[in-house]
């Protein structure tokens, strides 16, 4: 169906057109070029009124509105587009931008669902949703690109990023893929899909250095005396002892009962108290009997690592350890496959690692983040060894730009902060300025998919994952009512008991 004509000044990769109706951002249209029919995406839409633009006051605006409403020639509907490629080539799976632009005055028509489905629906790809402006067209993404080229999921709080990650996890599980979700806030603890494994984060304290152990025990960074005493007690003998904690406490007790100065002895006693408290609160995290924490992970499963019990600093230590061990394991697997090394690797096939709260663990400013250093290495080298990252954040401007720029694919949901919008545009060539302006207009669960995992830039309505409940807004009113009813029931029960007595 014809909806307009190309305006003056078209280019091979972009053009504006004058329409016979209002045009929605995200619509796909066809236009003829000297080299064949091309597909374009509407990135901006404008409605102007000749009458209204001359209104200088409220009264003249009201009069102009009345005059404009009765004049069908007054409104001008126009839109700007990004040319995505020639249709014939897109049907064959690749994009070719025409070298010559459409001639001004050329008719523009709506892209039909059948042609769009041929372009977007690829065999072996995983479905994430439908086109926002045409729900007849399913949108798939290439799982091989997720597993090799890295992905960033960016959205404001409540924009739907955890639902999208949950959907990706569900699809990876259906393919018997291997995935690890580093779940800092416990958002995926209720995700119940086939092929999922929920794991409590654990670290073997024997494998940590003294500074890392101090952090895991909640010894403050500025408590230099406590850290120094722990360093002395944390000897090779302790590392190799069968009864790790008993041996460590025994060494601290020896310092406390030595002939050293009073402050050192009291510091040793205080460190022992800190260890006792830490073991009561986080004993299941610090496990000296676990040989290697990645032994908890299962290949060909979606592994959710629960880190809800950990502080930010402790989670940083845990995440960096898992990332480093997985990368080394995949390097070993590669060397074994090439017959260059003997041994046994945990993961003999690729693994996808999702880092939630990426702005916390991959910060733009903090150079001390352990996770950031290892993640940057994976972003650069992981493709060669079958380790890929999914970086998830609601504050992309706080994520390290070097890491973000390595993401070959993007899913951008609703972003409201101008600083975050500009950061996304500056960090990747995938998001144009026009699309960047559209980000605040996206509703919950709507996303712009870009990069190597899609055939073409797509504005999509993401499928809801019914198996995931966490992450939704809390119904505070309902919870208050429920607790009030329970409280009143308890009072009535107590009163009845007293009367019977």
C-alpha cells in the first residue's frame, strides 16, 4: 500500500518522505531505487501545520486549530528513514546498501508481513518476540552470535531487561547450551525452566590471597592492623591444613598469646572474632573443602549463581574468580582439542556468562575492580576460546566504555537518562542519533535490537517469560493489606484464647 513519496534530497543510506498519514517510528517501508527495491526503517516522524506555525498567541492558536481541522491540506506528515538494504539480497541473508539514492517523488509503500517474515525468520534462530509495529512478524536472533560476539542489554530500572535475559536463558536451555548467570540481587532465584541449575556462590579460601580473604571476611580496607595480622596467620601451613579454619584460628590464638605488644595481641583476638562472625553468617560461601568452585557448574545447563548473601566487594572477588577460571578452562579445552596439551577440561563446548549490575562490577571509573580486569580480557579474547559475555545494566554511562564497545550486539530497552542515551550513541556505531532520541518513548518490554545477532535493526515487543516472577514491581498495597489481616487474625486468636481461659 502506497503511503507517500520520497522528499527532496535523498541519499543512498537515508531519505525523508512525505506521507499521506501519520507514520510510526519503527515501521518498515519499501522504496524503489535504480538498483532495485530497498527496505528502510522509519527512525523519526514529524507532523507540521502551516496554519499553526503562524500562531503567535493562545487566541490565534485556538482560531488556527479550528481553521486547520477543516483543511485537509494543512497537515504535513513526514518521516526520516535509514536504508537497510536491497530486498533481494536481504532475502538471501545479507545486506547491500544501494549505491544510488531513490529519486525524489518515488512512491513509498508499507512493507508486507510475508516479505518481512522471510527476512527476519531464519532457520535455527531463537525467537525473542515480534515486530513492535507488526505483530505478525516474529523476530529471531542468532544464538551463535550471542555465544561468540558478546551482547549488552541496557535499560532503565523496570524496563524489562531481566525478563529479556530470562527469555534468552530459556532459549539457550532449549538448545542444551551452557550459560552462567551471575545473580547479585537474586532476581533469577525463582526462574523455573527446564535445564536450569540454581547454585549458591562458593569460594575456596585456600585459593585466595590475604587481601581477598580479608575482603571476604568483611575486614574493612582501612583496618590495616587487622589485615596485617591476618596476613601473618594465613600461612602455607594454614592453606594446606585439613582443618583450615581451626588452623587459621589457632595461628591467631598463638599471636594473641604471644609476647608481642598489647595492641597486636588484641588485634589478633579481634580478627578471630571477625572470622567466627563471618563463618556464622557466610560459612556456606567460604568452603575450604570445595576443590574448585566451577565444579559446581554443569555443562549444557543454565547455571544461576546466587550471590545475594555477598557484599559488593565480596561479589567482585567471587565473579572475578569464576570468570578467570572459566576462561582458563576453555583455553585448556582448546589446547586439548588441538592435541597440544593433555588433561581434562570442565567445559568442552562454549559458555555464555551474564553479568548483572554491570555498572557495579565493570565501572567506568574504578580501576580496582577485579571483575573489570578479567571481563575486559574476555571481551577481547573470549571469542577465540568460546567464552562470551552478556553485560546487563540500567546505567550504561557508568559501564566501562572499552568493554561496552566490544559488545557486537545490543538490546536497548527504555532509557530515560540523557547521559545514558548519549553514552550509548558514543560507545557504539549501532545506535543512530535518531534512534537514541526514541529510547525514552519505549514502553516496558519494548527493545531495539541491533548488531550481529540480528539480520537488521529491529524494534521489538519482547515475549514475556511466565516462568520468571522476580523483577516485577512490588505490590506494596496488597502486601500491607495481607500483613494487616494476619496481624488482626493473631489478635483475635489471642483474645479468644484469653476468654476461654
